[in-house]
């Protein structure tokens, strides 16, 4: 199974000197990735150290993803599918 690409947008908080995750696109892509793996949301939430409510908000684009959290999420899904 292939992980979704990380989409980057210019960050409005740093006048274009940095990057931010496109949370509106990343959330649904990661949710689809998790569902295809057959893993419950609560399992991944626990694995990456957030509540189920926060992960729900992230997956639906209501909260901003960090690059670190995206990497944790992808790693957690891949670890769960390997076992």
C-alpha cells in the first residue's frame, strides 16, 4: 500500500519563507489511507498521541497538520499493516 503524498502550500504566517501542510487535502487523503488499511481511528489516535476527537478534526481538515504529525500517522498505519 502506498502512502499519500504530502502537499505543501506557502505558509501565510512566515511571508513565504516556510511551508505548511495543506490540511484540507491531507486530512481526507490520510483518512482514506487508514480506512484502506482497515484500521480504526482510535487505534491511530492512540499511536500518534492525540485524542480521537482531535484526529477526527485533523482527518476532516478542521485542524492543521504538522509535517511531524503526518509522518507519525503514516508510520503508525504502515506499522499496523505490517503486523
